[in-house]
């Protein structure tokens, strides 16, 4: 029987060996105390005139490649900071590793953290500490701290009627990896999905900001429709989403046809009460369930001026977001007496 509490921590010898094997990271001047001189807590300084942007994400492994899992976990955690137009500064890791022989625990933790550090380093984000423990399943998460000038932050609210909705990445990871767990996903589907999940949102956020995006969010656990409804309610507008314009990952449609969806799908589908034309949408297209597919390390969804939408998409594609496209528009402001729950129309 394995202990809980601090008795469940990964041993100091194993942890020291892992840290010594990890590649050296570039030091940020804002980090006053980090992994180079470990203390009880990290100490970071935010540049003058900026505010702190903080977020946390954590989930269990869904692929057997621990290095790739580390990449996806770090990329997913950074997504919220990028979505707000902020610059990642530092990250604290929380890792759970299944109990085993020291060599196995060390290798799992090293591979996972090496993948994560590659992504963090590319983003200019310093790993400054963390916590590791034993558990039933391999899991990883990060608390990321970023900074931004207050006037430059992209919030979920701020949509204006007439704007176009731009999406940077395809959706469908939830259904695909549910199928993968059952041995029903093709290898090329999984490889293509992982390529999207390890692609950073950093450049996408920069393009969207440069093209005048008034608000932005990253598409993750609540699915494309769920996150769009959050934005619409925060902005007090009605949005129109064109289902035939939404990009889906290869294999996602096939999964839905087989009745394979994520275990979170039933809860996400409760969000459909926010759809104005629900009865019509239910039978309009087979991809309807994928609008509520819980996405891991998804792309960015933003509202941009209509006259800049075409240029915005072109620049996103030039930056490597091959599936970037306009998926809808901001239709109208909500009337004062409107039901604030119904903020989305599907075409």
C-alpha cells in the first residue's frame, strides 16, 4: 500500500536526476528565483506598466508517448495566456507518475518534462518549479504566469455586430482520441491531430491582434460552440456559426458516424440550450455533435473587423495555420428583453 500526503512525493534522488538531465533553459531577467537556485517558492518580476496574467491546466495522459504528452500539456496550458494576448513568463509544473521501479519513474518523468520544456522554451516561458507525486495515472499540468499591458489584453467580451469570426485550428480531438482508446482510430488521424495539438497559438495570437481582434479565446474543453456562446454572452450579442465552414480533423466525422464521442460529450451537449434554432440545427449536418467536442490544445477563436477578415486568414495561413478560416459572424446585439441564454444560430 502506497502512502498519501507528502509520503506520495517522488523521491529526491529520482527528482534530482531528472532535473539534471533536462536541457538548460534560457534565463529570463524577470525570474529572480527559479530552478537554477531552488528555494521554497519562485520569485518573478513583472515588467513596469504590465499586469499579471495567470492560468492553470491539468489533465491525465491520453497518448502512450510521454514526450508528446508533455508537449501537448504545456501547449494547452500556454493557450489561455496566448488567447489573452499576453506574453508567457514562467510556469510551475504539477506531475503525477505511476508508482514503479525508480528507473521507470525517472524515465517517465524525464520524457514528459523534456517534451514540456521544449514547448515552454520555444514560448520564452521559464520553468521555475513544481511538484511531483505518485498516482494511478500519468498526469501533467502547469500554472502559467504571463504579463501584458492592460489595454492590450484580449477578453472574451467585446464582440461588435458585423464582425467576422475567425478560427485558427480544426476541431475534433475529443472524438478522435475516444476512438483511439477503442482501437478504432487510424494512425494517420492520430498523427495529424497531434501535429495540430503541438502547434503553438503564439503566432496566431499575434496575427489576430495585428488585425484588430476585439476579443479572443482558445477552443478547449467546452468545444467550439460552448466557447463561442461564452463570448457571445459576455458581449451581449448573437453569433452565427456556419457549420459548413468549420474545419474538422481528419477522421472526426467518421468517429461521429460510428457513434464514438468523448466521455465529456453528454455534459457539453447540455450547452445546446444556447442555440436559437436548435431543432433545425439538429438535423442540418452530421457534424453537429463535433461543435460540442471537448478539444485539447485547440486553436484560437476571435472576432475581427469584417474588412480585415480575409487578410487575417491569409496571414494566419502564411504563419502555418493551414486550416484557419472564417466560420461565422457577429449577427446582432441582444435586445434588452431577449433571453440571454439563446446567443447562437447555426447554419
